[in-house]
């Protein structure tokens, strides 16, 4: 009975983690493409101001995915990395390596580029200042798209992992 509950909980947490992490990256990519296509500076500025919140949500999604994956390993009793000659072990190792790359890229975005996305410039009237997007914004978009691509590869590996034991 407890095993069924833990399996259900692990699946539920995995779905919520995918919703936050994968869904969040898809929406971010969609909205940035939309603001670029329409050349909407206010929309881009709004997205850039929401980046710290998005980074927190993405981090929570990663933690949920990792925790639910570990819970599944413990519940199912799968040896995982011990049996690398088995396709299951190689797929699991590939997912873990890609997750590490995604997290490192996310940390790079958050630490290196996020603080430099905005620059204050004086208004043309000379009274007050206005926030302008810098070149760091384009780096954030490129790195976020790389993360989205890697996330989609991880999702595909997850599906392959599901069917590797059949």
C-alpha cells in the first residue's frame, strides 16, 4: 500500500516539476519570440523584470524533478548507474548529465547576465531615468533557448527510459 502511495506521489511531483520547468521554459520562449516579432519593448522589459521570479520557479521545477526521480529509483529498487551496460543505465546517466548542464547554464544566466539586463538612461526631457535593455538580454534569450532544447532532449530521453525496460 505504501509503495503505491509513494509511486503516485512521485508521479504527481514529476508532473508538477515538468509543468514548472518545461512548461515555464516553453512559455518563456514563446513570449520572447512574440516580443521580438512584434518589436514590443515594453513586453521585453516586462519579461526581463520577471526573470528572477522565473528563475526561482525553474529551480523549484528542477528540484521536484530530481526529487521525484530519486523517489522512483528508491521505490522501484532500480540499480540505475551500476548497470551501465544496460540501456536503462545509459539513458539515466545521459539525463543526469543533461540536467547538470541545464542547471549550470541556468546558474550562469542568473549570476552573470541577469544583473546586467537593465541599464538606467536619462530621459530625453532630462528629468528622471528610464530602464533600457542591454546586450545581456540577448545572451539571456540565447542561453534560455539552449536550455529549452536540452530540456526537450531530456523529456525525449525520459520517454525512452520508460520503454527501455519492456
